[in-house]
């Protein structure tokens, strides 16, 4: 059950919001945000369709979301975004802005997952910036109404962390994530817009910066680029390349989709898309490793389709998940965290066979083939892969039979010659890893809690609210709580054999 979303009827929308008791902002504010008439008309003209029983609304504090006016059944299609309305590699390759096509080719030159992701994000951000200049430069704009609905400079995420925020995050997982992304994006910015002269002279030009200067007429400032990057990071959807159809007709897929040919030629395992309308949904997670929505490309509809995996009652906000992400990832990419805790939160510890182990060569080969290199610790303990990793590492020569290893890799933990000893070794190892990590953060839980109380007092006294700083302290504290629970759990020597 679908309907083209009638967002040009803004008066009806406001009446509905007041009837159901959803807090809304003034009608004037609607013209400055997503629900403007131009953007509504653009969604309608591009046939972006929402479920009949949901509609975009404005909640408290100007937060947008999707609200249900009737119950929404499990496995319903929440929104359908046609390929022509989406923005991705196919859009950039066929953009009327021919001058920038050579720059956009750079999204395919990547080797690692992080590099491929940052390359795509940067190219999509450049497209958003270019769209604002398109008509002025004599090019036909394809997504201007959507781009105009995005307030770039108001977008805030980990790219906007100050030195104070980074000091608070020191030693945490979040700090590593923020540093990785910031380093990658700064490198791209220097290559695209020229290196800053440390002595105050003009920036050093590159071949790419000359092309961009010819199009924009001036150098794009970092704040502008960071705003566009943030807009993409907080809206982007990722799809594994093998879930996209083949570009050539086949018995399974008799449809020819030429727009996907460029993606096939590239080196992208995860392809990123912007889905206007689909990005109005907010994020929620309820259980560890349990998604509440699914996202796929429907070849028959030639559209990206978002389904819900849980039932939603009438008169409540309808959420999706942005992926099973920890608070550290959410803070970096989206600029928010889940409180009081996130079921997906975990701490990783690199772990490999010990030096001097006579079996270290075959163990390393086996773990490499299984792609097991990190222990992953959750609030309820380590996961199955982590236990397999540790048991392989601690397997003694007398147990290194093919039968034993085969059962171990299947998660079928047969009693060893001394299961209590294995449990003790694993437990004490985890305790030492957690102790080392919590000491590396440099502050105690008591100090973090005291800092949060000080920030709360400051907010009440001055009215100033630094959400990023409070979130950074909270993320660090949540990680400490997880590590402290680990230390407490594995300090005792009474263990039970975990279920496979």
C-alpha cells in the first residue's frame, strides 16, 4: 500500500500533527527545512513513495522523523526511492557537469574498505556542492531541490570535534575512528583544493584543484567541504556490491541496467547511495546483532526499497537502523549516541598466536583464512568468533588434531583434557586486556562522572549545551563500564563452559 507523499498539502500536515499531539515547530520553519514545497514537489515528481500509514513530521527541537498514523505491519515497505531519484556513482558518471567527471573517477581508486568509503563520501559531497553552482555555470541541475533542503553548515558530527573533544576521547575506540576519518578527508581536501602554505602564501595547486577552481571560481573552504561531507555521512545508505544486479542481461536478471556498469568496473565492495526521502527516518537499536530494517535494490521496480522488520503501533515514531553500529561509530558518523547504553557497543582487542608457540605458523595461517584477528567483547561477554580465536591460540600440541580443530571451528567445544585450565587462561587473558585498555584512557570512571556533573551544572548556569563534549565523555564512560564489568567477571576463577 503506497501513495505518493502529498507534502504540498502542508496545511493538512500541520492539522494532522496537532490532532495526534505531536509537537511541531511554526509553519514558517517548514520552508527552511525538509518539508519545503519545492522539495515536496521534487519528491512527487521523482515518484518517491512512502507507506500509506506513515508521514514525515517535525518532532521537538526541530528533529525530523517518520510518524505512523496507523499500525504498520512487520515486513512492510516503508519507502521506495526510484533509481533516478537516488545519488550514487551512477549519478556522478552521467552528471551533466562534464567538467568534474574526471575528478569523480577517483572514487574507484581505492584499496581498503575505509579508503573506498571515504572516497565515495568525498565524491558525493563534491556533487552536492557542485549542484549548488550548476545552473549558475550553465549546467542542468538534477537534484537542486534536494540539495537546497540540506543545511550543510548546521550539520555536526565527528569531523567537527575540537582539540578538547579529542582530549576527552583519548585512548578510546572513538578516538581511533575519528582520527582515521579526519586524516583521510584532510588528505582528500589537500589533493582537491590545494595544500595550504605554512608561511601564509597561496595554496599549492594540484591538477584536480585547477579543475575545481575552474568550475567553482574560487577555492572551497574546509568548513564548506566538511559541511557537505557531514551531510553525506549522516544520510548515506550502503549496499554490498554483490547485492546489486549484474549490468548484463542473464537468465536470472533479464534486465539491462547500464547505470551500474561503472560500479562493476570499479573496486567498490560497498557502494554508497543518497536516497532523498529515505534519509528522513531516524535510527534505533533494541537488541545486539538484530537489525530492525532492511534495505535492498528491487530490480523489478528499478528502485531502492526500505522494509521494516518489526511492527510499529499507531501514533508513534517509525525508526530504521543505520546499520549495527556502536556508539563510537554513531558519534563519528552521525553526531549522536544511544543512551543509557547501546546493545551493539563492544571493545576490540587484536589477538594472535604467541611468539614461541611451536604451532604458531599453522595457527596464524588458519586464523588468517578464517579472518579471525580480534577479540570482540560485548556487555554480555565475548562472541563466538572471539572464543574460537582464543581457543585456537591456546590449543596445546596434544590437542592439535584435525578432529579437534574441525569441531572447534564449528563452535562445537568438546571438553579438553583440562577445560578448567582453558577457562582460567582465557579469563585471565581477557582480564589483563581489559585492565590495559582502561589504564590507557588516563581517567577513572569517578573522574568521568564528576566531569559530566560539572557540565550539567555549567549548562544550567549558562544555558550553553555542548552536546559533543557530553557525548564524548559518555562514550568514554560507557567503554569504561564495559571494561570494568569484564575485569569484575574474569577476576573470579569459577567459570562455566559457554554454550556454542
